[in-house]
C-alpha cells in the first residue's frame, strides 16, 4: 500500500507541495484570481485544526 494512502500527514504534505507548485504556475500565467483562491486554500490547509469531540 502506498505511504500516502496510509499516512494522513504525508498526504497533507504532498497536497501542500502540489498546491504551492500550482500557485507558482498560476502566478506565472498572470491568473491572479485563481492564484489568490489557491493561496486561501493553502492558508486553510495550514490552519491548525481543532479536535472534534466524539
């Protein structure tokens, strides 16, 4: 089984890396609106999550 399928931390790290790369591409193509939206998604991903009570 792939590590990214079993380790949520690794999955989030990969997602973050890909999002940052995509943002660079969007910025290079002068697609500011999409780059801004992706930055907000990155910020959300990096915001500490509060534990959910069961």
